[in-house]
C-alpha cells in the first residue's frame, strides 16, 4: 500500500485474515496517522481479527500494530524506489559476473543465496522474518501479489511521481508473478460533457493542479497498456471503474493485470455476483464487519467502465479519437441499417445438414444475425474450468459432458477486454454458419479490427470494448459484399485462441 493515509485500506485488507500474509506500507504520513489514531480510533479498530505483534497481548485491536504490517519508516516513496533501483543495479552486475564465469571469465563472484541449513533457496519458505516495523535498511527485494497506489490529489508533485512511467516501471519489477494485480486510486471519473476530470462533486471546478494530475493519469493509462516492444509497461488487460460512494474522496480506479490468461483476470471478470459474495463469506474473518461499500453486485458494476469513461476515451486524441472502436463499432451498433436478420435463412444441405444463406444482397461491414448477441449462452473462464473439473471427476455424468462438448463444438472463446470464457448460440441462426475452408470462401468474421489502434496494434485498454464486451465478442460482420443465394461461411479456426488449452 502506497498512501499518505493507509489506515482505511489496512483495515479492509486485514479482514481477509487467512490469505493476507504481509502488508507493506510505504509513504505514510506518520503525523497524520498519529492524529487519526488518537481522535478517530474507529479507523484503527480491527477488533477480533487483528494479529498482535506482541504475543503476550493477544487482545490488541489496533490495525496499525498488526504483526502483518511492515511499515517502511523514514523513507519517502522516492527513496524506497531508489533503494530498489540500487538493488537492481547490484543484481545486474552480479548476473553479468555469473555470465562471465560461465563463459570461462572468472573475474567476478557469483553469489548463491542459501537458507540457514545451507540448502539452495529454491523453495517458498515463510519470509515473515523479513517483516520489520523498525524500517531497517534491508536490501532484499520484496515481491507483492497486489500493489495499491493511493494518489493524493492535494500534492501535484507527489501525484505526478506516483503516476509516472518511471515509478511504475520499477513497481512492476516487484510483482511476484503474472497473477499480480496493480490498483491505482487516482482522481475522479471524466465529465460526461467534455471528457475532463469530473471533480469531487457536480459543482466543483477543476484547478490547475487537477488538470496537471489528470494529464499524468492519462499518460499512465497509455503506458500501462502499451507493450514492452513499444516502450510501455505492458499490462495485457487494463480497465477502469468508479466507486461513487467514496466521494468526496477520489473515486476513479485503474486496474492492471499482467496477463490476459491469468487466474486473477478471470476471477475479476466473473459475471455472477454470487461468486464474489460467497468468496467474501469464505475469506473474511468472522469477527470483522462485512465490507462497507463492496459486495458481489457492486463488483459486477466494477467490471464495466461507466459511460463517462467511454465518452472520454472516444473524445481523447491520444486514445479512441479516430479509432475503429469509436467511429466504427460504437456508431454501427446504434444504426438499424447495419443489422442483417431478415436477409438470411437456414437451408438444408445433404452434406452439411444445414447452412445459413443470404436471401438478398448484403453489403460489406454489416452485422449478421445480430440476435446472437441477445440469445447466447455464456460461461466465464472460472465456470468453464469448474465444468471441466466436474466432467473429469464424474465421467458418467453424460449430460454435463454433452454440455462441455456443446460449448467446445458449437461455441467459441469469448476472451476480450472485459470478458473471459466461452459463448455459444442459444437460439440464433448464427449457429448454422458453416466453416470456410479457404480465405476466398470466407465472407463473415469477428471484426477484430475494432480492437486495434491506429497503428494496427492490439489494444490492452479500451473502455468501449470492455463496456460492451458481449457485442464485441459475439457479433460477426460481412467481410465483403455477399450475393443473394450465397452461403455465409466463417473460418472456425478464429474461434479458439489458445489451442494448447482447448484443442
């Protein structure tokens, strides 16, 4: 947690009593915390679930004194990052020495870290001994599952640093693995009018500092989603959400997932609110108060950016302005003439059994069987994995195997920004679109060009697509003019992205 005032965050995090092993706090304003703990003790009250740092005092209810809290005292965020940069330089030098030794040039030491028992440190030993509330100058590089950056909007200099690419380049090196999550609380959602920051309430005006910080936040969003090859930080999935109940405090949040196929990404984008509610019941300490603002239905709202973010994205020249997701997809789904339904029919075929055919000429770039976006069955990736495990554990449950086969044989992966898992046509003629055996035969496809930027690169951040993920993953469009009587054909190989997982 990187925050001036981490107490509210600490109180909520510690409720997840079994899964939280350590919370490192950086950049806390100790004078502010002293006042808060003295005059607003409810924010420091973790009664029933605090783990006392003093074994003889098991009754302590202080969140701040919980033994899992590792406070980096006497270091600003800048100093903390500088320390890790120093470690990085040191490690880089040692790696070069090791490479030289391996190449027969033994002019440097190659150091192997060992446990107390002398064995190589290849296991995941408990590292609680590294936790220190004394803020020692320990030179060990930490690694984190979740990084929460609380950006103050009262200090433009500090805010700009916390939103800078240089800072997040270093922060990304501290992620434990590809399952790690970045959360940045920064400012307010954009205005519905002109795409500028909406401010703390409807009557607030935007100060010069707010404008500067908003520009820094916009720049961070670009860098988080930009690939390493293009000089970015390279989170494969970046999204934004709003929490109106947190106002007048900053209510806009950025979330980054390192990989699209990560379990953390799949769990975040579950569509069933009951999954989150049951998770909370299982993970929260029974003596803690339930989360105040957060529950399953609220989480579902977090998975889709608000309309203001969509407008901001298409308004912003550095993001969606002029891109196909805004000028193509978003405009097309609002025009009745772009949807083709009555111009197709299902016909019997002696070999293919059935097929979908055009009964009138269909121009290019029209949506084919748009009701497929309405009448489709979807299971997210977590549900899909559960179904696979169920059919493996109960092979004689034939109907469940048939359900799995139904998705695999007639469905398609619905993986895009804001969506994971599989979808299949439930009651739509689109299910009768047969496979095109060549590029010449193919005349419909999923319009993936909606997901590309102006340079043809796949977008890792796009509120238009993640807000309307069903239409973006389900709809198919005509790739060329289709003549009346022509069969509508699609390349099935495009329906499965990861064939190693889903052959």
